[in-house]
């Protein structure tokens, strides 16, 4: 009986922990790569630590994704992960030298 109560306590604790975790996923599509853009993702949480970006598409020249990642022109299929510690995620795209192409950026905030 004691072991059964322990097991129930562990299961209830895990369910509470998992219920408190909210994963946020979405996608940005940048169809005009010649223009700088800023996107805002509202998380409603102040416990964020990481964002995972999956970037696919094609651009004719270098662009900058997220203030820090320079992507050379050509076909793009890359995934990056970086830290952020704010309630909301501000995603910035800079055309830099790119003028033609299309980018799809899927984000995941675990």
C-alpha cells in the first residue's frame, strides 16, 4: 500500500510539472527578402531560456537572421538554437545584401 501511494505521488507530480510547461511553435514566412522585418512572439512566460529556429528557403545573397546569424546566398536548410531570457521573443530579419528569394522560419520555444 505504501508503495502504491508513493507511485501516485510521483505520477501526480509529473503531471503537474508537464502541465506547467508550455511549448510555443510557429512560423514566419518572408516572401520579400529585400525588406527588413521584425516579428514579435508573445510567450506569456518569464521563464524562457531558448529558441530553436529552423530556416529553409533560398536567397540570392547574404541576409542576417536574428541580429547575429549571417546566412550566405543560395539554398538554405539549417537549424540553430540560441538563448533568450525575455517574456516575448523579438525576431529580426535584415536583408543585408539579399534582394530575391523566400525564407520560411519555424520557431520553437520549449
